[in-house]
C-alpha cells in the first residue's frame, strides 16, 4: 500500500494508471502516479498556471 507523501494517508490505487493525477482523499494534495509496478505516487507538479498580474 502506498501512502500520500504529504499526509501519509493510505492511497487507494484501484484503477489508477501511470501518469494519472488525482487528489488525496485526506489532504486534497494532487498526486501523480509515478509508477505502477510497484505502485508509487508523487506530488503532482503544479503546471505552469497563468497566475496573471
Ligand atoms: Zn494526503
């Protein structure tokens, strides 16, 4: 079982696919599936959002 890197909540990887981005159900951190065998996640990189000025 994999844990959320932010809050250590258990991450359910059922039906997750490589590269999928999903929010942690506990802390809401966006997580990206970094590998499936074995399953691991990393905080999803914050895409270059246009913050505007
Ligand atoms: Zn979390």
